[in-house]
C-alpha cells in the first residue's frame, strides 16, 4: 500500500528528501530516502483501521512532529 506525497525539499544527507502528506489533522512532513518515493507516493503499512472515508496507516519513519501513524483520506491511498 502506498500514500500520495509531494516532495517539498531536500534533507541534510545527500539522498534525503522532505515530503508532505495530507492527513485529517492537516499536512505532515517527514524526511525519507529519495529511493522510497515512487511516482509521488510512499510505501506505508496496510491500513490498521478504516473509518468511512479515512484509513489509519503506519509510516516508514516518524513525521517531523513525531507521529508514526496517521489518518489519511482513502482517496490518497494507492495500491501497490
């Protein structure tokens, strides 16, 4: 399972990038290796919970604010 992200900058290390994903609490940013992003999407764990139009997913790394799991819109999930 993958979630749509948008690259917004580069990280401190050469292969790090900063990406942003939309959550129910607003945009969240995280730093990932550039090879983790494919086609403007990032691999996430299978949804731990689903609630109407939203899914609770585990991220590969913590967001800048410290969250490892976030609620995202179902429409932002991409199979694969």
